[in-house]
């Protein structure tokens, strides 16, 4: 049995606000001789894939006509009923449950495990002081981990912690049985964490706090150096570097989500979708006829189309809207669900991938909303949202991580 090795000489375990000298020295001991980045086009390094939250794997051709299992990895005993989205970066899949487990994306073998137990999925962030990215976990405390676990010792990796913040008493809340902990968002070496009563921007290398703002709602979105975050009825913009705040727009209703697409912001309210230009002009609003509510499903935006899930007169529908004017392109009688948690759609070049309430995953044609395949197992446990990376689908259900490929 191999015991935990001591920390390597001169490698500092950093706390928030820790010294940059220790960070630089630790970076020299990173495993890779090449500087790795989580920003590759075929990665899915955070919840809803990118800082803007578009959930779009541009240029990635995911399975279209049917799927088959490439591999599974059992996490029995390490997870509960919740199914946070896996994230994928630099050939590694990260999934949370009773701790964080890192799995080889190609073959499904376990690389390392860390006992910290977050509810939200992690974010993989570029860390300029290191040759490898930092994996950030948000919960009762925020941790930055070595993305590859640390230097290998006889094939074993120690799940090395680069930095950690002080624990706080603000526990994650629950809604309808699912977690409301906001997942971290990584952009340009900064990690945004909404917890402990504040939206906090951390340096991904050291954990140093760059700025803090009043607590906002839900996952923020980042584009072109601005962080877009929700208040009760207002959309705010924060400078990513300094934290200076401006009010982008005010929408006279409760806000649920924000997505920063290339040419507009798409904001979800409790009953509608609103398109807002980057200079704060409300362009259009879409609300279905009848008694409608926007589901707890973050809209996806891809190639000028918005995909969203509504409940209309107690019937769930998946819709595609023209992002320019909000007109309906198609709608399908399809429910999207993640066991009471906040689900997200996943989009590849030709397909949507949807977790459904009956325990299965569905592949939907982006062109017309037609269901092209279903993947079901014997479990009634909810599926996670899907991560699309390098042509494969990664999803988690009933203590099992699945890698699915085109059949």
C-alpha cells in the first residue's frame, strides 16, 4: 500500500490571497512539459460549456443517428441521487458526487479522486503560473486543484490542492429536491464563484480574490471582458478584471438565466425569453400563448438559434427560436429534466442532447426537432446534462459515468 507522499519541496499550498512566489515555484513542478489549456474547441470545461453559457460545442460532430456505449465507469459509493454535469478538458472527465473523480476521457480509467464534496460541477481554468489548468470546486469552501492530480508516484496521483479559501457557513440551498448551488465559471484566468453572500472573482493560479460584488442570482455569463449577472429584475455588467458594475438593462419580471451569445444576450424570466443587445436595448421577447413558464433549463444558443424548454398549459415543449427576432422555427413535445436540478441542453453541429424525466437521454435533430434516438437504462435515476467533447457524449446517472459514441 502506498501512503500519501509529502508535498514536494518548495511547492506551496496556497490559500486565498497567497503569495505569487509560491505559485510560480509550484508551477515549475507541474507534470507536463507543454502548457495545457482548457480552451480547446473539443473540450467542455465547465457547466454550459463556455464562459458565455451557450452550451454549444461548435465544430464538434456528436452522435446523430444512434449511440453505443464506449465505456462506463462506476462510482458506486461515491455519489448520491444528484447528477451534476460532467466537465471535460485535456482528455480528462471530471464528475462530482462524494468528492471529485477524474477519469480518462478515452478509456474510462480513474486518474485521481479528491474527497471534497461539492454539489455543483467544477470549472477547469487556465492558470498562468502553471503548465496545467486548475480545477475549481465551489461549495462550503472554494478549492483549486491540479488538473492532472499532481506528479505520478508508481501510477498513483495525489489529487494535489493548489489553493483553498476559508470555509464559510453559507450552505447550498435546495429547490424541489435539486441543488441551487451556482457552478463556477472560468474566463481568462479568472474564476467566478457565487456563494457566501457575494459574487467573487478568484485568480485561478493563486486563489487570490480579485474583487467581490453583492450576491447575484444564478450562473453568470462572460463575454469580451464583461461578467453579466442577474439581480431580481436587473441585468448587471461587471468588469472581469476590476469588478466595476453597470446596469445593462432592467426587465420588469423575475430573472432566471443569462446567456452571452456572440451578438446578443438571451435572458430567461419565469415566463419568457428576452433578447437584449450589448448596449442594453431589449430587441424582442418571446412568451408562448397560454399559461406558460420557462423551465429550469438554461437556454442554449448556437448559430443564431435559441433552444429553450417551456411548460405550456401543463405540457412541456422544446422550442427553437430565431435569435434575430424571436420567431418560432419549430417546437417539439419533449420534456427536459434533471431530477429537480437545473438541467442544460447540449448542442453539437447537428444535434441537441436532452436529459428527460423518464430516465433516458434523447438526441434531437437541430433542423426540425425530430427525435433521432433514445438511450435508456434500467435505472429510474435522473440523468445529468450532457457534455460533448471530441465527438463523444459524457453523461452521469445512477452512480455511473457513461461515454457514448456514434453507433
